[in-house]
């Protein structure tokens, strides 16, 4: 079977590009002896990708309980990297009773006391290193760690604001801010008699460009596996090394308007417009030829309706022709699909890999 045979829209994963992206991150982390890579499967949500990203069974990061369950029998050492609620502790404890070692995170003293009272699940304290999403101020880490009591396993931070950087120097500076915040929190805990076994940080940009990871035990990153147009624009991902794309068909031609209609709209591509804030606006996705090459110049999906994508400038293709669209944000684009159609540098589909969606 080839891409020509697939119904559209469909999610395509290029195995060769994926392997190169994984090697890129491994090489970046290898510059820091003693630091482990804990790949985040939130983007891939796939066992076969996990086997390549975390060979030998882990450790990994997950973002949903569905991922945790799906991957637990092969990758038991997990961090569920979204703030836990007490109502979800039974589900995590059930996985651990079957042999998993899923740890959770919290930035709330009351939730920490519930975790301690439950007594079945270890937790990390989430520290805010500047994104101002989840996490306590580093100075407040001790109160939450003490509330966890014997369930305290370490500390955890995420520099999501690294995506606001626009140069490698800025990425390195944000990585140092991230590292310094969580290491300072770890030092304060040790001074108070609490030893964090795990000191965890990470985003793809900071993992790739940190100048030092002194004091860090592990780094988490996820989108690096696939890359996307936004990562490319940030300069943290090589141009053209985007492993996923959406196979689409031309469903309409509007020569007077200079556009093509595609059957890949908002539900196939997402409505993420992250590249609008970068020097090159790639619309809702960059139009590629069927072989994944950039043969149409800067043809982009300039509008995305539920099932329709409007591409401009108009490639000279007939109705029924197939092409591919590179995503702005591969995590959100991939979430629309239940499986990957795997290729390896050609149109031949060499495998089909299932994803686990939902929560």
C-alpha cells in the first residue's frame, strides 16, 4: 500500500525523520553526564514510538491517565505530568498495584495532604520557574513537600515560556533560569532535611540548548520527536525534519481566487496559529507535495473550516490529487487521528501504528 491508496485526511509519520529527531535529543542530553532523558509521550501517544524514544522500558512522562494505562506494561516508570486531583488517585494506585511506578505532581498543600493520607502514590512538587502556569514559587516548595510526608519523591518544573524565545541564546538563557529555579528549590529542601530523589526539568527547546544541567537528575521533552513548523521557526528544530504530516486531497479549485480547497481543515490540522508570532507565518500548515517535499513554495492553509482547508497560493493540481500538509503544532494535529500511517522516505506505507487518545 502507498499513500496514493489511503483515504484522506490521514496522519503520516516518516520513520527516518523520527529516528533522526530522537538521535538529536539523545546527543544533546549526552553532553550532560549523569542526566537521564525521560521522554514525554504526550505528542506521540504510541507504543511503537515509545519503543524508539525510551528503549528498554522507560522512564517516560505522560499527560493523561489513558497514556499511563496504555504504556504501563512496557514503561512502568512514569511521571503523570499534570497536576493530580484526589479523585484520580485510585486510578494511579490501581496501575501501581499491577506493577507500574507512576508518580504524580502537585503544587497544592491540601492536595499534597490528600496524597499523603491516601498513602499509595508518590508525588513530586511542581515548581514555577517563570511560565506562571502550574507550580509554586520556589520559596514555597518546602510547605508542599512537607505536606506530602513519606510520599515526597522530588521536584518538577517546566519552562513552557521557552516557546516565547526567538534565538538560541534566548533558549539557553531560559534553560538556565529553569535549571536555577528548580536546583535552588532542591537545595532549600535538602537544607531543611528533605532529599528530593528526582530533580526534573524540561521542554524541547531548553533540553536541546541548556549550557549546563548541574543539579538536575532528568530532563523531559516531547515535541522534539516529531517537530513542527513552530519549532522550526524557533530555530530549535532543523528545517524540513518534521516527522508528521497530514495527507489531504484536493476537493475544489478556485482559479479566480487563486486557492485550492482541501479536505483537511480545523479538525485535521487544529486551529493553532503559533507561527503567526514568528518571522514566517505558515498559516494553519505548510502545503507539501505527496513525497513531503516543499515543492509549492510558501503555499499554506490560510483558512481552516471544520473539514475544509483553503490553500494559497494555488498549486496546479486537479481535484482528487493528494498532497501533504506540515503542522504548526504536531501535538494538536496528531490528536485528531487514531493511528499513524508510517513511511520511511517514500510513499510506501510500511506500518500502521495506533495512538491512544482521550483521557
